[in-house]
C-alpha cells in the first residue's frame, strides 16, 4: 500500500481524522445537553468506574458528586469544554489539510509550514485552557494534559521550521534544474 498519494495510507488516515472531526463538532453542538445530563444524574459517570467496591450500594444513593464534577461548576465546565473542543477541532482541521497535501504528493508545500504553525498555536491554546483549569479544578490528568500540550506546541513549532527548511531546499533545487 502506498504511503502518500491517492488511495494510500494517508487517505485512510485523513478519512479517520475527518470522522473524528465530525464527531468532535457533533459533540460541541450537543455539549450543553450532555453536560445537563451529567449534572442531573452524576451516576452516569459510574459506568466509567472500574472498581465496583466504590459504587454506592442499592439501599443508599450517593448524594455527592464525583470529585471531577463539583456542584456549581457547570458554567466553568461548559466554557472549558467548548474552549477545549474548539482547540481540538482546529487541530483536526489543520491535520485534514496537512494530509490532503500529502495525498496530492506535496509534502513540502509552503502551506505545510503555516499548518504546522497553526497546529502549534492550537496546542498552545489548549495549554492555556488547561492551565486555567489547573487554577480552578486541578486534577493529576489536567496537569499531565497541560504539560503534554505544551510539549506538542513546541514540536509543532519545530516541525514548521523543518518543513520551512525543506520547502526552501526544494525551491532552490527546482531553480537549479
């Protein structure tokens, strides 16, 4: 199977990425309803708990919220999830364009540089969003994601410079031929 070009691994990856982007946008549209359902019935999250010993017994209902979902935090989480979801949609959209150019056998096009810079900017946005969440509702996962997004922002900047150098070399090579 081909790596780049039409009907290649790049095409399959782009289609998967497009599907995830559609799911992301659908989730953003339905986010207020999903969040309302979680705040109405925090027991929905119990399905994700792998330790049944921590679940409430059938005789008594657990009245406290999970530690990640404190009462009164709905407005914060709505803004946080929209900001995170839009940042993720931004990254997925840029990924679509990057893979589309690979399908067209243009891996070192000038537009790749801009796409990688925008990916780095989107990861920097996510770093900022998660840093704000650390201030208000800190968890270990939030700190991990904040650090990971910071590293990915730096990698995006490095890749943009690598692709800029590759584009310059490619352009110079085309002029000498």
